[in-house]
């Protein structure tokens, strides 16, 4: 990590998503979407002018740009160089690029944490990849001035001592992370096969979830719900579902049976 950068811990990346707009002067904020809805909600709630864009080159004169990389729910990937170029342009006019890397653990090559600079804030989640959402731990990596303002806003004890200890131990276990990435990759491939076999088109995702398209997605959503299988539907498109990775072979069989009617 660059010497001028700092890591600020928060009680989950959600707390950091809400805090950043509150310490940023009123701005035109462009959210690269469709994506996790809390980004737009948090910036709007803090009084910023918010609009959704479909491509980064649509940001125009926005002084704040938010991008999730890899994206939720479609797994869209933006090249790090493209994001760094945008961060430099925004910084030159006093702007800010926020890159949410909540699903980046499986793709460490995409992370900008080692390239932190003024005008760029990188958000990292902990609970998703490590399966410890209840620990409530997340991180912002930012240049010193921004990090200081964020830390002051969060206060002196934003995260419990046990959460910090568990998080430090988990993040240091590189062998576990490498093995988990391989395991998740295999499980994602099996999930793709189940979905494809049931007539769904896999339209994207990450190793932790898959996005699938089906003409009768709403009916499938209801069928799976009655079987006790919760998936994510979306208001902006009625033909897609987000399916979380399955925990074991029994869960895979259960999903396959439910999809088969």
C-alpha cells in the first residue's frame, strides 16, 4: 500500500457507504448501474444530486463517481487502468472516485488498494468472502486526508476488538484464501450447470453468486420460495434472478429438484 494511504475500519462496508457522502461537500454523484442500491440511496440521503449511468464515459461533469468492481448483480468488470485514469481526472477538479470492491477477493488482480491516491477511495467488505457477515467489519482505503476525515466521522471505536482480531487472522491466511477461491470457482461451475440444465441462461455473476435469465423468472422465484430457497429478484428487470452459491452437494440437489418442478 502506498505510504500516503491509510486503512479505516468500519462496522461493515455498509457503514462506510453511508459515511462517505456525509463527509463530502454537496456534489453531482454518478452511480454506475444497475448496482447495489445502497450507494445511490446513501448519496441522495446526504443531500447530493444523484443519477445512474450505464457507462463510465457518461459521468460527464459529475464530481463524484461510484463504481462496484466486480459489479453486483451482473459481475461486470472494469479494468483497473480505466478506473485509475478516471480517478486522476476527478482528482484534478477536486472530485472523488469511490470503488466498491466487495466482491474483489476472488479477483485480487482487479484491486486498487495498492494504487490508492488522492481522489480515490476503495471500499472492501469482509463478511462475504470469509462467510462472517455478522462480524460487521469492512474497510476503506484512502489517501491520508480523506482517511483522517472518515475516521473522525466514525469515531474512536467503530469496530469491536474481537472483530479486528478475527479479521486480521483471516486476512493473513493466504493459503486458506487461495484454496477458497479454487473451491468457489468449482462450485460456481456446478451451479452454472444446474441452472443451464433447468433452462436458465447464466448472464454473469461472481464466484459467490450467479445472475441467471429466464422468461418466466417471476414464476421461478415463487416456486423456489415455496421450496424454502431464497433468491434475489430485481425491480429493474423482471427476467433475471441472482442465485447465491450453494453450500454443499445436498443444497445443489435441492435446487436442481426445485427448478425441475
